[in-house]
C-alpha cells in the first residue's frame, strides 16, 4: 500500500511514533527531494537510535510526476511504499495529490498520517474566532492574477490563510495597506523553529513596522475576514428579481461566468 507521512516543519520532535514506524518499515520512499529526505532520516535516526539504511528512494515532484505515474503499476505497491514532501503535510501546497488519485483510480490501498501542518498551526495561533477559513497557498509573484487573487482574499467572508516568502512579504503588506489599511493581519514566522515569531496588527501598522526590518524566514499570513452586514446574494435571488431580462442576464453572467448572450437567451426561452 501507499502511506503519506507528514514530516516536521522545523522541529524534529514533531515527528510521531507512528510516522517513525512507517518510515522504518518502508521499502520504497517517494520524496519531493531525495537529498532533503535522506538528510532528515539521518537526523531522525541519530535522535531516535533508528536505522533508516537500505531504503530505495525515488523523486516525485511537480516537474516529474506525470512521468513517474506512467511508470507505476499495482506491482509497485506490493511493497511498503511511503511518500513524504520536504516538510509538512503532503498534498497541502506540496506534491502528492496525483499519487493519491492514482491509488484511488487503481483501487490501491493508501493511508494518510496526521502531523505537522503550518496552516492549522497558524490558524490556532492567530486568535481569530472565525471558524471557517480559505487557504490560498502562495500568490502569483506579479500581474493581473496576483491582483485578482488578492481582491478575492479581501472580499472573502472567511479568514484567508496564505504562505509568503521573505522576499515578497513586504510587497504583500504594502498591497494590503493600500487596499485595506485597517484590516487586521496575523503573521507567523518560522513556525516550530528556533526563531519563531508572531505579529498581529492592522495592515498599515505592520507595513510601517516591516519597512525597516531585514525580513527572513518563511511566513504564514492570516487575513481577517471581510466584515459583512446582512446576507450575500445567491443565484436564486437574482433569478427571482423583477427586473429587465438584459440586466438580469448581466448579473447572472457575472455570478456564473457564463456569457451574457447565452444567459439572456435562456431567460427569454423561460
């Protein structure tokens, strides 16, 4: 079978006993980067007096996953097969989902172990009482897609959680301070590591604070949900409005992504 094993995101003590057992029993280990995984297992072996030698390693990442999947068959999974990403939970802003999908489609047994995850850790650390959130991963570096996604985040009525690199954190804070200066932002740096640190303030105040800081480390950003009054419109609300068909067609097209012409024609037919 296949077992997906989460790895520590910074602190080696966050590996579970179950994860160590599965890794010891593994015969074939698919990993995002074989060098990173070998180094991790060497450290875990020294710390826990375990022997991770005599394992077969194969890389499996976003650039070669299609090629690797074509080479797999049910025979591969007669071994104890494990997949690990470089750090954290596989399939969450990391490779692995296509491997799980392969198992589902080919009726191959698989399991996912619980473990270290920066998203949930940051959510719990943030102090926001909102019980729902959206995860956006890393934003595009620039362009229309970045601006559009940022607008989606700021208009989300749920908490928004995303990852950001030290090179672009200040840019993000500047964008947020220009669009929503009073929006509350929570920042977590290097979660579980020696230099872990958190900040919580308005977008504008954080931008001012970070302008003169040498920003290092990996960051998780939690953005306060948009405060709304009343309820959001849904499609049925628009369909039941007593307004001109052309206007109604424009509204429905905006909500659904259909062409105005197609929506208008359907309205006339009904």
